[in-house]
C-alpha cells in the first residue's frame, strides 16, 4: 500500500494545539500581523513558529509510522512535510468571489477558535486587545465564534476578548 508523506501528520482529532498557550499566542500574533504596505492584508505568519506550533500539538508519544522507512521518510523530512501540511490547510480552496485562497474551516477551528477557548489570555495578547477593561475587558465583551467560517473579505474574523 502506498502512503503519502502527509500521512505522517496525525489527524486533527489527535493534535492538541492548546498544549502550549504561549506558542499559540506567538503563532497567532505572527499570523495576523498587518502588512505595512497592504493594511487590509496580514503578513500571514512565520514558518519557524508554524513548525513549532505543529510540533507542540503532536501527541507526546508520537513517532514516525512503521511504513515511513519503506517510503524513505525520515525525521529530516519532517519540516518539509509539516510546511506542506500547513500550506494545504491554509490555502485549502479558491474562493471564486474574491479570487483568493481560503483556509480549511476545520483547520481554522482547530488551530485558532478551539484553542482560543483554552488560551484566552494568549489570544487577547496576540490580537493586541487594548479596550477599556472597565467597559470591554475580558469577561465583559461577548465573544463570537462562527459555526461556519465567514465568507467575507476577511477570512480571519476577530472576536472580542473574553475569558
């Protein structure tokens, strides 16, 4: 049976992106940093932080599958495989309306929104939340978490911070 190199990355049900809130916050902050030359766009992240974030989400007992040796896949190949995994999820499909590639909805939920619930302080720090804590602080602002990703010009909806 032939295997794809991408199969060495466990499924979303086995990945725990909330295992390290600091790495989550650093990754998210890099992901949404505005592009100074195109303010309506973000820079889109950091390769090093993306690799670190994915590796932090792997199960503690993770190892290469037994078939990897036959497929000539070694630990040296993991950064390349991980970046291909990110690219496939991050640029999952072409939105015909805006002619831009959009992320996979499950990818967004598992890497951003599900983790936000477990790491609210890291989320708020990453998005640079600066509201008046007396009026809109953590625990006061209603958060939003779309059941389905928004189909607007901004694929990165930014809900208000809350605990």
